[in-house]
C-alpha cells in the first residue's frame, strides 16, 4: 500500500522551514497549497501501482488492447473474444505458444483448441524399394499430411429450428482450418479429416 495524501502532506510540511511564516494549521494558506500537491502525489502513486498490474498480461485491463496488438490479436482465424477473461486467455495462449513441426506438437495444438484425440497420417510416394503391399500414389503426396479430428467435436446437425436450405449435417471448422494452415510447415499440403 502506498502513501496517502495525509502522508505526503506531512512529508511536504517537513521539507518547509520552521517559523511563523510557515504555519502548519489546517486552514493556513501554505497548508492548503501543500495539501493540493499531496493529493496529486498520492494520485500519481496510485496510478503507478495500477500500471504495475498492467505490466502483467494476466491482470491487465487498461493496456489489454496494446498487449493484443503486440501479439497479433484478435486473430483472423477466430472471432474476437467477448469477455476480458477470454481475451486474456487468448493472449496468454499466444504468449506461451512456442511452435513446432512434429506430429505430437500438432496433436497437442489441436487438443488445446478443443479437438482432443486427433491423429496425423503422413503420406509417402511409392518407390522402387517400397514394400509390395504399399499403396500406389503420386509423387505430390510426399509433402501431404492429414490431420483427423473427431466428428463429434465438429459436426453441426440439422435441428427443428434450422433453415430449410441448411444441410442435414455439416462438418468442418473454418477457424481450425485457418489456424492450421497458418502454422503448418510451409512446404507441406495439409488436409483435415473430420470423423477420425
């Protein structure tokens, strides 16, 4: 807890000379002048204490927009978060994100996005030294990979209050496709399968 205005007033009065020209009574002009300064010093100290909270992304409120701007939020892949807590959560995820290119990284990454149980299949082209039962496919599959996410987490089913032109079942998540396309290795071709 910082100093109060009364504490600052006492400090200011202790810096003035002693004598009848420097009265310390509450109604004296010099005391009222020093009290104005003391109020401002206390206000400035309170603002400094508040800025310490703003330096931490877990507690920021006033500087949250600046934190988000510095980390590229809101992301083009997902809509803007509605609450301060959601915005802080996305900010903390972005700060903690280290990246990677391994299978396990992408499995953990999509699990953190709400798709647990995903699997990854990497395709390899058929070569002269491939096994006899290996699948025949084109050379372009060398850089292709498939991430399969459970259908239960991505299926949107037709309901009684749905519009007549909506499909009976719709799969996919444009936000997931966007963010995976953003973080996939640049030389690869990514496919997403729903219903693993």
